């Protein structure tokens, strides 16, 4: 049992926008090298949770700690610099900049001495991106864009990676190749928090999972436990 | 808490209307009788400025097309009046009215050209027009050129006042009607999202041009009155850009896009301005500049939004009944002859520069069929929908809807004929209520003659009835997709095109949508085409499945055969397990 | 010979126009701020330069870097004060920025009138000309055109080749994506606006060398800048540069044959003509 702080710890997080409160007191933990899935129906709060951790939404109350350091309420670019990588839903690429530019921009947060090596490793991980180095991001296909978004986030040398619904809008074949990158991340000690709408997909890639319903964690357990739990399915069906 | 005033009958409204009329009548009558000449002139100035403000609000506030050149019509009205008074035996008030008519005609010609532009370009174009007109009139000898013209000096201050009051009242009345009418709803929809509005059947160009023409008459009448009142005009005063500035400031301060805003803003700022000028002459422009800045930063909705906070002057919910009626579903009917397929696409090709997005795609959708269209990202699915609905013109090929060639019809016309689509990312109109979003579509669809009942029925069917009066901003994301779907149904379409409608939906929401899709044939929808990635959700609902790959159709068969076709599996589903 | 003369004059004038337009392209295209006060910054800088060189007999080219820096500073103060809080309004921000800068324009023009008066001024600098190949080139025009084009080119290179420039472009293309790379998007907005104002001020210094300027010229210059962008394509640096040069040539020709008034309305006539002929070019840039 390690006495170190977990990679990511969220306590009693309350957040929303305008008059809507979406997160009603979320608590979860993520350890280094773990892949943890956040599951739940649309509108349950998965994306809001990830965006709040990334600093794009200010929490109303509660704590967010990265390896023990509090990051709740900080400006999003500072949260990135602290070590939270974010692959947003909708990818948010820079359409008129090239693939290489994306690597360069992500690399701003990587220590200069490691930058070149990291870039080569990532090009090896995503060979199709290496082929299209000079191509503008806006002209890539959906799957290539998703890979670029992940590569860009990985160039920032994140200690915790937030993956927001990476399968959205992608053909099944492409989704498979995207999820194949997850074990590699685990190997590197990156903690991954994966928000997924698809139950089987999310649990297939994860070690543990949390199920969110109406802004609250209603269930938690290992992937195996959740896969075989009828209540998980019930939550999805709104029962 | 934002609330919308319910459009309902009731004593309250009648009483308010009467007291309003009494107030207006009093003011109108008292001022010329009891006021001094100065007061009368000030009142006349306020009323002509209010007329300008209402004119500007009609185009810039209601449709969102900001114009920085309405002074063009002001000048046209002024010059028309002057020329008519000088060269014809027409009495001055007829000349002024004729100026208004002339401006309307000019707007009818200029509008279709200018209104093709968006945003700043439209504003620029109008500004340029005003500058051009200024130069033209400076060089036109017949109209006095740079020296201007002097009109016969007849003193008719009361006549001018009455005319100005009538014009201002007409402006107010017109705005009040627009804010409650279907036309106004169309304008609001256009302002929110012009493309989505077109997809819901709003004849966008017609709406814009009508608003533009109306917005030209008011400043023209004002210009004519000012010209007559001052007995002198010249290009700098008639095409003075500060008139536009002033108008914009007044409306912005009062509340852009509202009914009371133009009047309140004009009244308050003109009275305040009078006072200010006593102490700080020559700084009028700077004052207005500061007012604009402060208003935008602190109170972008103007005075009316301040009143809203105290529960006053809320906009009505357009065309809303007092209560949501229990409505019957529409009777199925079709315009196509028997045996004619709902949709026939032949050799459809779309090229963007060097990229071929659709390559000779051909397929048929027959009556009663539900087909799904699948394919990898970039395969051309959304391009196909965009071409079918008219957002993108095809490079070549034919599209026949209900036997009719539609490739040349504008988007809104196809929607009105019964081709409805939903968007990948819901494009619901956030500044309106749920009800208004749905009734907007209902008005232009095939149930337009009973739009209110149909809209009520749609809301009930989809499950949005409890929140019918909620502003869309308060809807959680899942409900926005439902609203998008509701709008499609509100058109009472024969062909429904659903673009990734299942994306991001929970199992329960998907079940809801699947249930409605199954019911669609019974509701008079002849055919359904779904673009989908969540294959599991529509495979069992589809009669046929079409697969697109790099713009080409590679499969078109029943789902069982398509999903096991090796070519499809290779291209799209990954290697066989 | 005449055609060549008009061409050279036009291109050199266009060089200054390029800077005027590109500085607005940066502000409008990159940051989405519809800066209706653009011309007033140009005019303030020009009027100040005229006054300064008259008072101190210094060379306007010496004043150029100072004015550029001061303009940058002014922009850096105005952005957080007036524009940054509009960002929260999302889609409406463009309309609101139009309104705010509209108001700002009138405040600044009024200020210019109060401080510098309403007279037209110009600078009698480098009045000499030289002739090469049958074409008479005014030195002042040459300096203005070359410096204008050079500064615009530096901007373009800076944006596309330097890490900071790319960060700026990234911030304009996706704020969420940019913050995930640790880019302080708020600061990028500030720098873009400040840089745009600084370059516009520099354009003012150059312009007053060749054209008489007064406080009331501000609006025409703003319009000119927007028209060039509209013709060249929002966010398209090469297109805007070409449009600026072409407009300079067109004005030179029209001014010669039809006089000053025609020259002044030419931008509008061209805009309206283009709009009528090719409306799809003017659909809102994505």
C-alpha cells in the first residue's frame, strides 16, 4: 500500500453552468498507471466532470488534487501545465495548422531535452500521423483527428490524461485502433480517466469504473464487477 | 428567473391597452396645445428619432442584420420630398408619404443584393451605400448638388408634429405586431440560425427583404419630415453618418430587438443629451460613444432588460395558446402519385475543388421504407444529406423527391414540400422557447394551416409537453436532441432525414427515438433515412442499409447481408472477428 | 509611360494599405473582434506624428518604432478593459465587440478633434522624387510602401513560423485545444489586439507621409481596411495582401481619370460590385 497521494483525487465536487448544477458532489480517485472509466448516460455529467478537472469549468465547491496538490479553480492553461492532459470531446484541434504544428504546440509543455524523443515515440505509436506530418488538421479523417488529439495531449507529458468520449462519431474499426493505444499509456505510468458512453467499450479498456447518474457516483468497482452487475445496466435504462 | 408573458386573453391586457392608448392620446394632444414652440420642436425631434430607431430595430434588431446605412433611406426620403414639393403641386404631406414609398421601392431593389451578405459585410455595404449616395447627390445639379436646396418656408409645426407622431406610432405598432406574429417568429429564427431556419421551411430571403423594406420606409418618412420642417437640405445633412450613430445608440441603450426599446432609448437619451449639451457643447459624439461602450459592457440588453428584471416588459411567447391543447395526429396524405418513389437519387456527384465528396451515388427510397446510411467518417454521409436538403449544390446528378426534380430548389422550399432533416449537432434556437421552436417549423410544414394544434401534438408525442414554455437555455442536453427531433416532426414531412440522431443518447433516450421512428409511417411519414454510427440502434429498424466509402456507394441491401458483406466489413467494421 | 506610372504609384500606395488591412486581419480574423475603431488609431498616430515632426523636426521614421510601441501599449490597456469581458457571451461576442469599438471610435475621433483640431495635415518629408525607366517615383511614397509591406510580411512570418505566432493562431482556432497545450488564451487575445493596434498606428505614421490626414479620415480608413479584407478573404493573408495592392492600383487609376470623389467611393463600389457578382465569396468565413 503506497503512502503517496493518488494521481488524481476528487472530493465532493459540485459544478455546473449558469443556473444548472450538473455535478452534485462527486468523489473519485485515480492511481498512476490505472485506466479508470467514468460511465453514464448522456447528460449524467461525464463531460462536465472532465472539463471541471481540466479547469474549463470552475467548481462551486469541492476539491481536486493532482498528486496531492490542489488544482481546483485554477485557470485551465495552468492546470495543463501542472500535468493534466485533456483530449476533449469534439477533439478541438487547430484546423488550419499542420499535424507537425500540433505536436510542436503540445510539446511546449514537455521538457526541451525530452521533446524530440517523445515526438519520435508518438509518431511510431501513430504511424498514420507521421505520414501526414505536413497536412492541415482540418483535412484529416475523423479517426486520424482523434489520434492527433491524443498525440497532442501526450506531447504535454501528462501525469493524468482525461479522455472524453473518444469513440464518438467514429466507425467501429477506427474506435478499435484508438483504444489499442490505451495499454501503451498504462505502461508509461500515465493515469487515464476515460469518459465513455458505451458501457462495453468503456469497461473493456478499464481497470476500474465509476457510474455517474444525475451528477452523482452511484456505483464503483472493478471492470469485472461492473460488467456483471445488473444494476449497472438498470442505471443506464433509467430504472 | 426569466419568464415570458403568456399571450392570453384577459381583462388585464384590455385594461393595459386602454390606459396605454389614453396616455398616448393625452401626450399627443397636450403637447401642441400647452407646450411652447421649443417643446413642440423637441417633441417632434424625439418622435422623428423614434421613427428612425424603430426602422433600424426592424432590420437590425429583429433579423440581426446590422445596418450602418439606414441614413441612405433617410436621405432618399428627404430628397424625394424636397423635389416633389419644389417641382409638383403636391401638398407637403403627400410628398413626404411619396418619399416613403420611393424608399420602399429602392429597398426592394437593393435588399436582395445586400442581404446576401452576413454580419459586418452587410453593415459595410449599407455604410458604403450611404456614402455613395452622398457623393451622387453632391454631384447632381438638379437636386442642388453640393449646395443643397431650399424649400418653400411654410410653417406647419403642428402638422409636422402630428405626422411625426403617427409615424412613430406606426413604428411602435408595427414592432409590436412583429414581436407577436409568425413573421416575427420567422425573423427571430433567422436571426438565431439562418441555415437551420431555412431547413425548417422559413423563406429566409423573403423575410429579410420584407423586414428591410419596412425598415426603409420609417427613416424615409422621417427624412421627408425633417427636410420639410427645416426648409433646407443638402447632402451632408441628409446623408449624415452621425444620424446612424445616434439611431444605433438609442436602440442599443433602450434594448435592441425589443418593442419598447427604441422608444425608451430615444426618449431618455435625447432628454439627457439636451441637458448634457448645455454643460458640454461639442462633446455629443463622445458622449454617445461612451454610452455605447457602457451599455454593451454593463447592460447589453438595454433598458428593457433592466425592466425585465423587475418583471416588466417581457416579450410574449409567440402564437402560444393559453393552454396546450390535446391534439389529434395529422391525417396522412401525400402529393405523390402511386408507385412514385419518395426519393430518387441518380449519379449524384459533389466536388469541392479537387476533392470528390460524392461519386456518382445512386439509390432509391420507396414508400414505407426506412433505410440507414452508414460509413466511415469522411465517407460522404453528411455531404449527402447536405446535398439532398439544398445546403450544397451538386456538381452533377439528379434528385427527385416525390417525383419532382428538386436539385434547383432552395432549402426552405424542399422543407415546405416535406423533406425534413435533423442536424448532427442540434441547432435549436436558444433565444426562444421550446414551443416557439416547434411552432416555427409547424407553420411552414404541411400542417401550416393548423400549426398550433400540430405543434401541440408533436410536443406531446415526443414528451416535451411539460416544458413547452421553457426557454431552450434551460433544457438539459438530452432534451435538446428531442427538440431537434420535434421540429422535424412539426414539418409533417414525407421524408425524414436523421443525421446521427442517436449520438450521445442514453439507452432510454434511444428507445424513445426508436419508438418514434417506428411510428413515423403511421404518422404520414412516407420514408425515413438515418445516417448512423450506432448501428445496433437502427439495424433492426432498417429495411435496407446503404454503405458509403470514400464518396461511393459500396452496398445497398438488407442489413443482414450488408453487415456480413466482406467488402463492407473490411472498409468499415474492421477485420472479421 | 502613364500605365506604368499609375501601376507603380498604386502598388506603393497598396503597400501601406497592406499594413492597414493586415493589422485589422489580425484583430478581426484571428481574434474575432470587429474593430470599428481601427481607423481612429491610424489617424491618431498620423496626427501625432505630424505634430511631433513639426515641433521637433525629427524624422518620421524615427517616430515609427515609438508610435508602434505606444500603440501596442494602448491596445494592451484597452483589450482587458473593454473587450475581454465580451468573450463570455460566446456567439454574441462579435456583435458586441462591433458595438463597443463603434463607441470607442467616436470617443477617439472626438479626442483627436479636441487635441489636434480638425485640419488636414501632412508631412513635408522626402518630398523629392527620382525617375527610373520613365517612371517618377516619390521617395515618400516609396518609403511608405516598402515599410508598410515589410511590416506586414514580418507579421505574416511571425505568425506562421515562430512558436509564439503559432500559439496565437492556435488560440484563435480552438481556445479549448490551446489551453490544453498550456497556452494562456486570454493573454493571446491581449497580444493580438495590442499588436494589431500597434501595427495600425505604424500604418498611420506611414500614411501621413503620402496622404493628408484629419480626424474625420478615421471612418474612411476603417471602411477601407474592412473592404480590403472582404475582397481578399478574412484570415487569408496572401489574399488580403493582393487585394490591398490591387485596390491601391485601382484607386491610383480611378483617381487620375475621375478625380478625388470617385477615388474615395471606389472601395464601396468595388465591394458592392463584388457582392452582387459573387455572393458566395462573402458567406461568413467558417
